[in-house]
């Protein structure tokens, strides 16, 4: 139940160096499992697809094992950290995988064969075609989406995609991950050295909206950069915040009091 050597060997055929997702695959695997994201979407198939599917399968196996553990009498260290409430509900594992097979050199056409070889195809629903309009073809019983990985197209695609699919993302912590959101300015603007990675206009707008919303922001943003790359080297994660995850607009002292906690020293200004 891990990314063992057999898995690594099987997915190697899908790795396309120019797509730059060699670190994103394992990142997605860990994120899905950590955040217990059961309903997934990927736009732009390839190397990353089996990592998402494997995360779902391993997570389902772990879920059943934990459930059994919880119903077994006796003390256990892991039992001590598990939420009994969480294990009362069943979860549907699904990966909606969309591709129109329009890009030459993408490993998308080989994905299904690899999934079958790894016995992961049962958790994947392939949608062949343009992502635009695809929201209408998705079974509403498989919504909302807990994690969406968007790895396709250019600037206008981010706008089109977000317009159609943002409302389908779980308002309670659902995440949207966008690839290649930071640009190398030497390449895109001035041609000068040294190169600097800066948010592209889409990432900038997302961060600007968050900053403008201030304490009322209903999402948070984190960008992960690969400084050794000039392109395809960034992922921006946008996580929706439910009411209880939003910022409490109270200074530390006041906030501590609301938890009946003693006042501690002020936190240094970051
Ligand atoms: C950058 S590649 C995906 C790389 C893949 N995630 C990986 O890790 O190897 C982009 C993919 O998006 C697909 N694509 C491009 N435009 C699309 C569209 N409008 N709708 C659906 N898929 C599209 C291409 O066929 C291609 O397979």
C-alpha cells in the first residue's frame, strides 16, 4: 500500500519530461491521502493520473483497516488519533479524468492501459473530450469534488475552467490545484538575467482576490515552486474555507480568552 518499485516502474512509461510533473505525481498522491479527498477530477491525463488513482485505492484499503481497528476492543496507539465520527460514513472513491487527446506528445492515450495493468481502472471514469461543458455530463451523485488537478492549456483555459468548475468544488475544504502558475520573467518579459519566477496573471489575480477579501476570504492559496525549472515548475493550491476554517478576526489575546486559555506572549509580527 505505497508507491513501491512495481508502481514506479509501471508509471515510468507515462513520464513526459516536458510536462514537468515528476514531482507533482507523488505530491498529489500524498495530498489526496492526507486530506482524505475521495472525489477527484483531473484535466490533462498522463503521468499524474495513476498517482491519483493509486491514492484512492490505497486510501480505501486503509479506511477499511482503520474501521476494523476501531471496532476491535483494546488499546491501540493509532486508534487514539482516529475520529470515530469520520469512520461512521462511507465514502465513494472516484477520479473523473478528462482529456480530449489534442496534444501531440502527451502520454494521455497510454493512461488507460497503465491503469488496467495496475488494477486501478475501476476507480477512474474517463471523459473523452473538451473539459468545457463536461460538468453537465458528470453524475451529480459524485459531487462535490474534493480535489481537482488542472493541467491543461493556456491562460484562457484557467478562466474557462474556473468559471465552470469552481462551483462544483466542495465548499468544505475542497482544493483546486493549477499547474504552471509561475512564469520565468526572463523568458516572458525582459529577457534579462537573473531569471525570476513570478505569479502569472491568473495566479496573481487569485492572490489579489484573496488579499482584497482580507479576513473575509473564503479560500486560501499556496504556491509551490520548483526553482530549478524555467517552465512547468509550479503548482498553485486554492483551498475553499468553510465558515469554521475562516480567519477569526481577533487578536491573539482575545482569541485565547475565547478558548479559556491563558494569555501567552504576543506572536512576533511575521
Ligand atoms: C500538459 S498535458 C497533461 C500532462 C499530465 N498531467 C502529465 O502529468 O503527464 C495536457 C493534456 O491536456 C489535454 N487537453 C488540452 N486541451 C484540452 C481541453 N480543452 N480539454 C481536455 N483536455 C485537453 C491534452 O490532450 C493533454 O493530454
